[in-house]
């Protein structure tokens, strides 16, 4: 499907490359919006952690707190903590890729020319990122579907129910990451084969993470006495 899309872009000439670049930027904006909204989950997660820790300390001094209306099962609170953390992580995977925040091995990449860096990114997307997202997306869907069909609940007696909800975020997160990968693929393709006026706009993966350092420091490392 990606090959046919790329060939269609190429047949349309410069206009096709502009359309591909606009599509990539639209995907980036959508993925970024999802990540920014999901980032607010950090607030309730921290509140729950704070309440859970505080509640346990109160019980040490006043066991009657358990019978009050302010007491919540510690198991439920802890499961909710990792549920929110998992959702936050999965919803921000694609956002991190859009912002180029994932870990990279710079020992080789930073020594390459800009075009070779983009080629490396393109090959990584086609050979690894997109296939991985497809595999995990399919397996994750089966994982969540099984939880839905069996009405899976927590293994803990006082844990949370509806385990399918949290499991559904696994395939969803990789769909979003895959979308970010497609946007990056389009930008790489435009940079490599598109018109010169789009090179700066699409050259996100042509640079290094050391743009503020002299070239000799980037390629040879810092000078040590």
C-alpha cells in the first residue's frame, strides 16, 4: 500500500510531493494533539499516588480510617496508578517520535551525510517500525478482544474490573505510533526525491542532535588532554 502511494505521489510531480508533505504535517498535528491531551493524565496519576501513600500512613496511626468514607482499597488505587501510567505511555509513543525524542544510536548516524541519515531513517521505518506496529497492533487487538469476551478482571480480589479497557490501549498506541511513522516516511521521501523548495521543510531527519557543536566535535568527539 505504501509503495503504491509513493508511486502515485511520484506520478503527480511536484504537486504530489507538496500534497505528501501536507499530509505528513496533518498526521503530525493529530498525533501531537493526542500526546498533549494524554500528558494531562500525569496530574490525576500523581494525585492518586499521593493519596495512596498518605492513606497508608494515616492507617498506621488510626486504623479506624478504614471504616470512613475516605478510604479506598490500596489495591484499586495502585492498579489505577499503573493503568494511567500505561495509557500515558502508549498515547505518547507517537508524539515522542514526532518530536524525535526516542533514543537513537548516534555513533554511526552522526557521521553520515544528511541524505544518508534520511535514507537510514526511511529504511528503519519500512523494515522495522511499520512491520513492528502491524504485528503488535494485531496481537494487541487479540489480547484486548480476549479480555472483552471473557469479561476479564483483576487477579486481585479487591482489584479493578473491565481489564479490556486498559488492554485496548496497547493496539491503539501502536496504531498512533504507526501513523507517526508513515508521516516520517513521507517526509523522508519528499526530502530524497522531492523538489528543492521542500528540502528544508522535510529535512527533519537530515540533521543531528548535536547541531550546536562544531563539526569536528561531532565527528571526532570532545578533545581531552
